C-alpha cells in the first residue's frame, strides 16, 4: 500500500471512478437539476402572486437541495461502503488520504455547481416574477441573504454527515445515515426551541435556529418580535459548522483506515 501522497494517483482514482459510474452520476444529476426547475420555475407562469409557488420555493430547500442531493453523495461513496466488493479494492494501490481526497473531489464536482445553480434559479426566478407583478400587489419573498448563507453552511455540513456515514456503515449506509441525521437534528431542534421558550417566558409561538435569532409571538395579537443573536455568538454560526465538517471528514478517514480498503 502506498504511503506517500500523490496527485497523480488521485487523478487515477478519479478517472477510474468516473469511468465506471459516470452514467449513474449523470442520471442522478439530471434528475436533481430537473427537480430544481420543476419546483422553482412556477412563479414565471403566473401574472400575479401564487401562494403555492412561494411555498414550493421554500420546500425545495429541504426536499431537493439538502435531502435530494444527498443521493449523489451516497452514490459517490458506494464503493467505500461495500468494502472489498468495490472498485477501490482492486485498483492501483493508493494511500488513505488519496482515497479520501479523490472521493471528496468527485463529490464537490457536483455539490458546488448544484448549490450555485439552486440559488441562481431561486433569486433570478423571483426577481423576474416580481417585476411582472404590479407594485401595489403582493410579491414573492426570496430567502434572505443571511438565511441563504446559513443554509449553504448546513448544506455542506449535511453532506459531510452523509459522506462519513457512507464510509462508517458497511450495510444500508444511506438509510442508517439519514435516520441518525434526522434523529439528531430533531433532538437538537427540540432542545434548542425548548430552551429558547424557557428564556422567553413560554410565548404563544417561537421560531429559533441554533445560535441564530428568534422570532417571537407573545399573544393573540400575532405581532412578531425579532430577537437577534448576540454579537459574541455571531461568528460561531459559521465557525462551528466548519469545525464539525472537518471533524466528520476526520472520522471518515479514520473509519476508512480501519476498514483497510
């Protein structure tokens, strides 16, 4: 087994993987790009504000951007989960870092363009649709830039979880990874919201992102009060996801080394 790191061997690994699975990658990518267009383009077909089209814009974030694209990441790591049945078991010897880097690069070849494409279609579609709606009429509300940045961080964090899970679990890796991810996300969300409600004196309604601001409705007047996060917390909204992402890739590396692929 090669111990040194070589970009040449990384290129060989990527070439072998793409030559073997390019049809599967192309099919998955085509389906995902088509789903983005189906869910994000409807506002262009209406002369006035259409509520279901607005909801579809928001629903596309968890359904297509996060969960849908995870199928691609799982497919890119299929050989690692299969152990000695995959192409990596009999290809030219390569070090563990080379295998991790090659699989990461193949994954990013899709993840980064897909993320850019999603946000471009979202903002461009709503910009064109709002320009066609009279000034006094109800208009579409795009995702704020702050939320888009937050979602983009979560996007890469979520895929790092799928990446690590695809290597960590040997059987039914995708199902197990998604199950653990959803369970963990629900636990953190419930814990965060419960703590926020306690601090806010149990209002009528409350929305809170971890380390983010709060939207509070105290009574039946339904007036919304916005509570921004503290200045000391602000940088950690972006630092913690990066640290977690690096940690998950480290776990994936150690698990791959443990499997001795």
